[in-house]
């Protein structure tokens, strides 16, 4: 198999942390690959899979409208490119969003994942926390989820698979080749979700 190229949307957020976690996952899976930050349609064109990191989703959405980057991401996802969105990333992937405080939002979205996401659902920065999650697709061992101004997936569309809940609230989903997480796997000392995503990328090829 030729070398994989994984792109991290590089406008804002936990870019370096995702690069590091993905590189470790590649090594653990004995896969040949590289991880790069991408910001423009040309960069989107050159990758096999994309990670949209946590950060500030409204800022990321505004910046990535430059050069029609969002529309190109949407086109590639529609064509079957795998993607993983974490925290703000899953907000950008959603078809509809709202905010726990201000209600409906008007931010730019990719809209590739048929879910409705509520921003800041667990509270603000001071309400950040960690919790053990059961995520059967990566094994029996619990995953330590890091929740920072975390959203919650309120509604899932037809065909969207719920992968994990925390206190009855949806925090992880999958639909076809798109993985959506409301927490930060790149901040855990555990690369199983990155490895699962890389498996999605290799299967897509």
C-alpha cells in the first residue's frame, strides 16, 4: 500500500496534538504515512483522510470560508473521503447547531453529518472535565474522554450510529466514513480512536 496522507484542518485548534497522536497511531499500526496541516482547497485535494480538530468552531468556520475550503471539504466527504471531527470539529461537520445559551447559531458548517449539535452543552471553560467512556468499537477498555467546553449531539439522522453516551447524552457517532466525537481524543494518552480512524482511511482505499 502506498503512503497515507492525513490532513489536519490547520486554521485553529489542537493541530499539533492531533499530528502527534496520528503519527503514534501510524507507528503502532505499522502503516506508512505522513500527517500535514491543510488550509486550502489544494491541500484538501492531496489527502486521504481529514481530521477537524477542537478549537473555536465559529472562528474555524469563518476562516475556512476563505478560498472555498469548506465547500471543497464537503465535496470530498460526499465522494467518500473519511473524516474525524473532534469537539469543535464535530460542530463543523453537523447539519444543524444551536448554543445552550444563545440558541440557534448562524455559523458556517460543512453539513456532511446528519446530526444536530448543541454547543457548550456541558458548560464553559471552567466546567471542563474528564470521564471514562464505553466505546465498544475500540474494545472493552474504557476511553478517558477530555471534555472542554464540550458540545452534545442532541439529534441523529437516519443511519447515524451512536457509538457512546455519557449520562444519557450522545458524545460519539459514526455515519459511513465520518466519525464525530464531542471530546478531545488527542489529549488522552490513548490512540485507539486515531487508530480506528486510520483503519477507516485504509479501508476506503
